[in-house]
């Protein structure tokens, strides 16, 4: 009817979009065909740059086009360098052209900066189309790395601008870490920036992560058993609790709090020896994490009178956390022994049977803390209890309260923390396996700590049938034992993944 806008039917709209798509595909194929033909002919010129722009403006994620642009940029740089060399040769011996010659380097530099500027402008335009384009961000980094006069401070300001549009874009945060390092921005200034962004939006994984990288540098913990100094840790716990309770269902603050409660500063440390045992015919060593290149280490065993070089190490498990060697050692029980490898020097203890020596440190030994930090942990735990009264099925509150219990007293709160994990298996059924594995880890940590004080240590390790475990984390710690008494159901579950004992290694 007259005076009314015609509304297309679904079929008409579908047909229209189909035709538009066909036209775009045809144009894309024609442009790509022309680009690849010019590339094969070695025509890395301005026309080539123009053709790539047409496509990248619409789709910044065509990696091939960015690679071609880099070839074009390098060609232009080489041409400018060749022109400068030729110009300097032609000007030799011509005194009247001295002033003109002095101006040429400036002109050459301006042309060079123009080349880099075009690339930076293009990446900005492409990032407006897709702020999460890996290719566009990478090309921007590449351009700046090749430019000796890159303006890093401008790049920091660009990050500020983009983070106003989307404060959670992890691409921008990653790029920000890159450019702030180049611009030598003080870590204190970056921490303040992080705080501002978190105050704007607590649900900002990237900002919390950025914060976790800065704090260990600004407030180091000398013992390295906590992510940062206790004073700063207490402040962070207070701040993150406010964020977590603002929206208990948002996971970002809870994740950060979990990092605070754990040994976050240990994540980047190299593998560490946690168990070692030697006998007359060989030795076994276990690490807290995989050590794939251990056979390249220089390992020595020293006594009061002798020195043995332990070589020909072979992995004893698929994860390469446990290694063994068959080396004849003249063990004398009246001598003291020391293991030397990498930067570690470990004093060994004699076996009760007098036929060898060993070393053992249980996983995740509890860290002591100041009275102030202890009180803060208790306050946070009570706050979690209060919240659970109103929201008993709040998954993050259940998990965090269990972690707080362990931070306060691992042994006293063990059973109660496991009860929370059982409840989590019902509340968050999709992650039931994760909570079972976490329960297994916590149980083994406690059992290994108790094993050290038992009369059967280190010869025999026994795990109660009541533990109901379905996995055996920290299996490498048991390599020094001669006997393992595990529940039949767990043995069946592990199958060929059952850890080998010292006796079974047949050293």
C-alpha cells in the first residue's frame, strides 16, 4: 500500500543476503587472485598495498595478506636504503651540494616513517573492525619492532583509549604489557591503572591477571612461599573480598582470591627434588613437576671420602617426574651423604635398615603467617559462612571457604574442607571429576605429611580404604617406598598407571 515501507518476507531477505554474499565472494576472489599473481611476479609495490587494504578493511584476519604487506614494507625499506647509498656516492666530491646532502637523510627518514605510519594507521582501522584480531595486533608489534623511532608512549595512550571502549579485551591488555615494558612505565603506575579499571568493573579477568604479574615484583616475598609480602597480601585479600561479595556468581574475583591463597609465586620455579633414595646398585629421584631434560643434568653423590657421578638416568614414569639410574655405589652406613644437582645441594638421611640413604619433603607444607594475616583469613572465612547461610549452593563461596580452611589449618579443617568438595560435586555436577581430583590431592597431601612421622617411613606407605579415591596424585613421592598398600578399588582404577616402588624399579 502507498505510504508504507515494504517489509521483505523471510524468503526475500534470504535471497537478498545470498546475492550480496555471492558478490562479496566474487570480489574477494578477484582481489586475492590479483594479489597472488603480483606476488608471484615479485611486484611488491604500492598497488599491492592498496589491494590488500581493500580486503583487510573488511576482514582483518587474512594472515596471508599481512605476510604480503610485511614483504612490501621490507622491500620499501630496502629501496630507501639503496637510494640513500646511491645518493651519498653521487654527492662525493661536490662541495656545492653539501647543504642539499645534509637535508637528504632527513628526507629519507621522513619517507621511512611514512611507511611505518601507513602500517600503524591500517592496524588501527582494522582493530576498529575487529578489536580482537590476532593478526592486526601482531602486525602492529612487528611494525614497531622494525621502527627504530617507535613512539612507545603513544602506544600506551592508545591502549588507554581502547580499554575505555572495552576494559576486558585481553588482546589490549596483552599488548599493553608489551608496550609498557618498551616504554619503561613504572610498575607502580601500572598497578594504579589496574586498580582504576577494577573499580570500574570488578568482572575483569584481564585486569586481575595483570595485577597478579605486578604485585610479586613490587612486593616480593623473601621466602617465596606466598605470592607477595604478607602486608600487601592482607590488603589484597580485603579488596578482593569486596569484589567477590558484590557479585558472588562472578568468577573473576574468586579466581584472583584463589591465586592469593595459593603459592602463586612458585609457578615459574624450575622442578625441585622432592624425594630421593639410593642403594648399593642405584638411585631414584622424584621431582614436584615434570623434568623432561633431567638426563642432561650433572648429578653427583658425595660422601665424606668419595664422589660418584650418577649418569644414564632413565624416566620411570610417563610424565618424567621420576627418574632412575643403575650405578654401583659403595655405601657405608657410618658416612654422611649429599646429593648435588643443578643449584641444589641436598643432605641425605640414612635408612633405618642401614642399606642406603634418602631424602623426602612432603608436598605443600603449611606456611606460617603473621597474627594480622591469620586474623584476616579467619574474617574472610566467617564472611563466607555468612554468605552460605543465604546462598548455600553458591559454588564459588563453597570452594573459597574450603581453600580458606586449608590456609588457616590444613589438618584441623581437612574433613570439613572435603565435605565442601562433596557438596560441590552436587552443586556443580559438570565439574564433578575436578572436585574428586582436588579431594584426592588434598588427601594425599595430608597422608604424605603424616607418613613422615610414622614408624614405617620411608619403607611402607599405606592408604586407608575409607579414603575412596579414584586417582593418585603425587605418585612420584612414593618412589622411595618398598611397599604400597592401596585400596583395591584404587589399584583397579589406576591399572598400569600405578606408581612403581623402589623395590619394583629393580635397581
